[in-house]
């Protein structure tokens, strides 16, 4: 098929979708005709990837929110909206991210809740968002929302306004929201943020990040960030407002026509046989004086009809199960919605029946047993049926909680699972299939497979690691860290470089920090990283000295009640527990600039032999489990001071170079987590993903082989497998880190 023909088919599909969207929203009778343009239809369809039902639902919710919040008839030349726009608290930056997404910036310290109403603030935001969406590139690529809390105080924060903005962006505005980046969130913000996150659908919650100024550049290029956020961009808000004035089309006529029509039809009842009546009357709206002002006291009524789960989920914005089908006309068989274009009246009647009550946010969450629960905000309080604050899901086996709990993201990435390893491995296998593969390939086959992985060129650049000032901060000249995933330090205490990379876990973005063993000159940077990333657990898989060579600097005191200082940080060893295979040190980390004290748990695995890999994996597996249990305990102790995922900040893992034993530990943790969760694992896919974030991870063939044998040994120890005969794997290769 030629590219031209493919493009024509795609265009025809889009034209059909636009026509059907307008027909569904306009209705079939002239008395109910809405003035919906093709431009408007395209906006809403792009926002829902041309899923017609979901786009119609978004349009209805969008109109309802604009009615409820008084977002019609905005006159930008009249006070107080004129002054609100001039503050620049909300603006669209004159730049885009690498994917073409527009960037919206809300500066919290410019907002004064006591001096401006919610309506005026929302009008200022929506007016500018409307302008941004005039650009087709924004329609296609979406929007990044930066909520900058730098320098803000509690008096700048408005919980109700934040909830309304989230409600608007999560399902009431025709823009694909790619990310929400909350910059420099103060401690007092942690508790309300835990509640605010409940107002975000699970899929959007995965796109919400809390970041520091240095780590903001991991999400948005420096050239697209303003100067005060570490970028190179100068904001010219006045020019943007002038552009808005020039670019805005006369959408008011269309919106006002819809208000008048809503008032005209407020007494209409639902007709389940008429598709337009179902869509347009699923919520009956009463508005007075619609020619000039909108009554904020809108009466809302939700129809109650029989519905199937697929359609209900479409209306409330949830993803439908793949095996649930929707009856459609002009199709030869019952099939998932995207396969056919026509939607019959009966199906849409079913879909419209049980949408959420307008004005009362529905909080979809999970209770402790994993069952679905609902909660709503009533008079400022959370009213819930079987809902938990962390949304933890049910486990999959009888293993301890730490293996099966819902994995979180790091301090720098909030709730995102977007780029995690979950479901992205190339060839997941059951443990029985892994055993069969290992037996068939033998050690030589696994070594060859590792060689294929190792021979691939690095998937990134090393510009910062090779800078003159940073070269001496690398322990080994041939072990550098990628630019795209590197941990960026704050420049408050020096340079921003450290040889460390974020690595994703199973269903968890930035679950780990892979780093080299600190050098004497980089120990201060190491503790800065621990502090800035809020890390509470450090895993060390090497000894300080091995075979007469220094493998790592002594960045903590190995004796109780002793301490060291590294720049602005005082590290005191409170307690040491020595076990057969590992040593645990309880450390107190004090920031000498602020006098704030935090606890850090240091876990050193001491049973890795000086040469090769362990002959048995059980010591490492038990160590790994203990680490997870400690991380869980430490995070619970943080209480409301931690607003990220339940499993907390990144676990820092290092050996000497930060690639060999470090990569082995992380690979096993990910594969075990997946095996416990869904019963499959993909060691090769996991190693490939880790290497794309920390170059050269899994340094030697023996380590790759060990990951396979260790996973099998784990399965046997947990009763997933009977004893397995794997003779022939006791050879060892050359020295590995």
C-alpha cells in the first residue's frame, strides 16, 4: 500500500470521526442543534485519540465544567480578569518539549487566594489554554503542566483551586495532558498532595511528578525552561498575551449558543432510543440569564439506566477491559469499539446511563483487599467506601508484602510508571519456560545471548561525564554515565555532576540509582545526592578492599558512635549489625546548613566472592528481600513527610564501577517482582532496559548466567518449582566487578 493511499485512508477515517462527533453532539432535531465547528470536533477527538465515544464524553464534561465555574463570556479587558492575566502567574511558554508538547507554567508564589476568586483564576487559565489549542501542534502533541512552588508559602496555596484545576485537566479539557511537574514542593505540601492525588485518575496519576529544579531538566529540555528554573528561556508574558488576542477565534458565539440550547432543553427527558438525546441529556442543566452571565448554582441530574461495564467505563474515562465488547451497527460481528466506526443508539444509551454526578469528583481507588472503592469530596471532607490513601493493590501470592505491593516511583518522579519495565520486556516467560530455555541453551547459549546484548552500541551520549571538570569524578575512565538518565545535583553546593543514573524498576520509574563506589573526592557529592533524592536505603555489593585493591571509598564510619563530615553533611553511625552474609549500619545524616536530620540504612553485601559470582544465590536472595523489607519500614516511618509512592524514594545501589554486581542486584529484584506479580519474567529484556539507562550494566557473562540460575533458585525456594537439575553451570569466567 502506498504512503499516499495510507494517508488518504487515515484522513477519511478522521473526517468520518469528525462528522459523527458533530452529529452525536448536535442531535438529530433542529430545535436542539448546537453550533459545533469542525475545529472544535478535531480538538476533542485529538484529546481522546479519535475515540468518538470518549471524545463526546469529554465534550459534555467540558461544557458542564465551563457552565459550573463561570468560564463563559470572558472579557479580558475588564477587571478583575485583566489584572489577573497581567500577573503572569499562569502562562504558556514560547517553547516545546522534544515531542512538540506545549508547556504551561503556573507560578504559585504569584497567587494570592485572598485577593482573587476561583472563577477569575480559572478564567485566566482557560483563556490561555484556549489560545494554546489554536495551534494544531498542541492538539496533536499535548500539554505539559508545570506547577512551580519555588519560593511559595502556605498562604499562596489554595487547596480548592488546585482540586478544580486537576478536575479540569484530568477529564474536562480537550488537551492531552502528558505530564504534571510539581517543582520544589515544600514539606507542608506533602499532606494535601496525598489527598489531591486521589482526584487524579490512575492513568493520569502515572504522569504526575514531584521534581527538584535540577531534575526538572530530565523531563523538559534546558532550552525550553525559563531562567529561574535552570533553563535558558526568557519569559515574555506580555508578548504571549498579545498573541492570544490576535489568535483567538470567535468561540464565544459557539459556547453561548450551547448555553442557550442547554437552558432551552433543561426540562427534556432522556429518550433511550435517540442517540442525541442520550448524549445531550445525560446531564440536565439549568442556567439562567445565559446571554450575559451563567448561574453558578446549576442543577444537575444524572440519568439511571441499565448499562454494561464497557460503556460506563468509557463515560467516566476509564480504560475498558479488552475482552468487553460493545454492540455496533454496520459491523459483521461484535468487536471492540476501535474496529468499527458506527455506534448504535442502544449502546450509547447504555454508555450515558451512569456517568458520575457533575460537580462531585469520583475517586477511583482500591481498598486494602484490592477491591474497587469510590470516594467523593463532600463539604471539604473525603467520604469513602473502601479506599486507602496509597491506593495499594492486592498481592498475587503468599510472599511477604514487600514483593507484591504496588511499586512507587522516586522523589524526583512522583507517581510515574510511564517508562517502567512493566510489560515492555520483549519475551516474557513462565518460570517453567525459563528452566527449559536454560537447559536447552546451556551455559554457552546464555553466554552467546549476553554477547549479543553486550555488542550493541550505547543508547545515549556521555557529554557531561567527559567534561574536563568531571573526568576526575569518574572512578573508571571507561565507565561513564548517560546524559539522559543521569542524576543531576543541585548547584547550591557545587557542580551538578555525579557518576550516577536513574534506573526503572518493575512498574516503578526511577526505582533505583545505579552509581559507582564513591571516591574520596566525590563522597560529598554522594551524600548530596542521598539528601536531594530523599533516599533512605543504600545497597553496597562490594567490600572497600578486595584482593589488595581499593574498590570503594570509606564514605561512612564502620564503627558505632563515630562520625565523618563531608562538606555540608555530618554522617554518624548509630548502630552496626553484622550477619554472615551482610552488614547493616544505621546512619544519621545531618544537613549542617539546615540542622535537619534524617535516617539512612546502609546494607553491605559481604558474601560476594573475590573472584566470579556466588556459587549459590540464596544469600543474595535473602539479602535482597531484607533490603526490601527495610525500605518499606523506613518509608512508613516517614509518614506524611513523604508524598511519593508507598515504596518510597530510589534505592541507591553501588559496587565499584556501578554496573556489574549493581546491575545483577537490580535485575534480580525486577525479575522477582514481576515473577511474583504476574508469573512471568524476561531476564534479557530487563537487562536490555537497564543497560539503556545505566550503560554496560551486567558487566560479565557470568553475571548474566547467574541471574538465570538465581531466579530459578528463588522459584524452587518458594515452591514454584520442584528441584531442578542444572549441572554444567559451575564454570567461571574472568574476573568480574
